């Protein structure tokens, strides 16, 4: 997501490179590029106009900090404006003083509403809040069965009275069941329609009046672009919603919905769906989304995803193994599977600052290399995984592993050689020897450096380096230690 928007915005920064200060004359080309980028991302026209006006006013009155280039200062201004447009701060889900908290899910058909209901239930369960899902969609074939299946998958109960009952009565009895069982949160999945109509709105209004929800969340397909904002406003005016969930942000979404919903509808985005898996729901943080849009990564979300999967005690043991050069193929395989549980390699890589420039082909190559590594390790015996040196000294073992995994002996030899280099590198780091140069792990010399010399990612300019001289010194020091162009 946002790749095209990020590329367009980078073209705007280039308009200011080489300038010694921000002025009325030299920001016009940059603003024109920003305007074009937002329109192509399907951001609402009025939002674009207000955004450009805000950026222009702040840019003209900005003083460029010593050691920070005008283009970097401009990026900071655009970042701040993006955060403001998307809502400044994260708006958490409400929690009633007296249980249960009632959450009403609404939306058109095909937006992923039923799946979003299960995703939200799982998210709350991870926060140690017990949930009950209520199936009131009696119109769509298999909607109730879908929710029951998802409930079994995430171990959350589902209340249903079948497809012949009145949705309002189902919702009412669902709340009573939740209250009787002492659950923290009851999530009501309502029926959607292919379009907004009086019948749909009337039923939704009756359900809302009956259950008096603490949250009314509209599930919106982000692929609809700026129309998502108009849809949110319509629901807000007619029903009254407290927030929105944007789905399918992992697809070919151009980002217009994320930038338009809050400004047009007045309703905050509370969650975003970033994948088909039931775990793929994230709280919406405007500042993190702005960082992703500007290609600065999203380290906080990456850390949170890792914390969900990593056991602290296991992490400490793994660190000790790495630093003492006892890290083996069994540990490496565990790390590969942990990485897969966190999501796609592309999604994880793009959360790392400066890595947004990796092409889809490079990311696919990385995915392929990881699969090759896993296949070759799976073909090793338990003894070989624990003692990689056995493979280094035994061509016959390497040939057997190559035959079992379907790859060449040369591929196995390279995996073993790179693994030994990596262990040696970790040991040198633990002894204070610095990093003498990262070997090309996973074949093909690694993924390469996405930033050629002289084309640095913009973020560090305004986040870290406030003195031009010190920035040059840091660059020289890194080269001395073997970092190259990273």
C-alpha cells in the first residue's frame, strides 16, 4: 500500500534538493508534486486543497534548522500535516464501566465486515478481554456459518438464533447472553447491503436503539478510495457512528481512504485490516501511517508484532546462543518460522526505515531464498542441524541434503558457508570487534543496497542529524567499520 504515493512524494522532495532555504518560489514545484500525488492516491479533493494550503502556510513560515536541508525540513512539515489530517492521535476502543461493552459492526456487503468482527474479537482476546460474537446477518447465505467457523478458529463463542429469527431480537438476546455469562465485550455483526437503502438503515437503527452500543464501527473497503470517506459520512449522518475500520489496506489501495475518512466524515479510523488472516488487524495510529506513507517505515508496529510472537525467555536464550557462536540450524529454522508468523516478508521489510525502496522483484527473491533455506534445513538430520560443521567437512552429507530438498549441492554448500560466516560475525561482535562486513546470506549476495550513494532516505535528515559536519563524520566512521553504503 501507498507505494505509488510514496514515489510521487519523493519526486516532490527532489524539487527542493540543492536549495539553501525554503521560499515562496522554490516550494511551488514541490507543492504541485504533492498535490498530484494526493489526487492520484484518490484523496478527496477538498482534503487535498486544505492539505496543500496548510503545508504552504507552514513551509513559508518555517526556519530551516542548521544542518538540515530544505527538502528534509519540507518532509517534516508534510509529515506533521499528514498526521493532523488523519486525526493526530490513536482513538482506542471504548470500554464500558459496567460489562458488557457493546460494539455494533455496520457496513456494506463485501467490505469484509464478518471477518473484521472476528479479527476485532481476537484483538480484544489478546488484550485479555473476553468476547461474545452475535450473528444477526440472516440475509446473506452462510453468513452465520462463516461467523461460527471463525469463532471456532479463534476460540470465541458465537450467539445465533438461525436465519429465520428477527435480527433485532437476536441482538437483544445476544446482549442478555453476554451479560449472563459475564463477558467483557459483545460484538454484533449486522447485515450489509450492496448499496445504502432505507430498509438497511431502518434495521440498523432499530438494532442500535435496542442494544444501545458503546461503539458503532463502520467497516469500509479502502479500495473504494475517497468514496470510502463519503460512505462514512453518510452512515455517520443517518445512524451515528463512533469510528471506522478500514479493510484491505494490504492490497492495491492507493491510500485515499486513510487520508480522507477522518477529515470528511469526522469519524476516527480505529483499526485497519492489513491481510486476510484473522490476526491481520492493527490499531490505527496516524503518526505511524504517516511514516509509512513517507517511506520512513513503522518500527513501533514491527516491535509490537514481534512482541506478540516472541517469548522473552526464548529471546534471551537465543541472544546468548548468537553471541557465543552456538546458534545452529535448528535455531535458524525457528527464526524463519517466527518471521512467517509475523506476516509476509514484504510487509515486514517495509516497516523498516529506508527499506521501502526494495522492489517487488527483490522482495519476491527474498521470499524465495527463505523458502529454499527452510527446505534445505528440513532435509538435514537433527544431528546436522545442531552441528553445522559436520556439513562443511562432508560433501556426501551435502549431496544427500541437496537431493532431499530438490536443490543443487552448490546451494547447500553456499547455505552452510554463509551460516558459518554469520556465526563468526556474531562472535566478533560479542567480543567488541565491530562488524567486518556482512556476508551475502541467502544466496545471490543478499538483497543489495536499495539506496545508491548520494540517494539517502529522507527520514534521518530531520530526525537524527542536526549538524551537517557530524553527519559527514558518522558517514565516514560507518565506512571505516565496514558498513559500506548502508
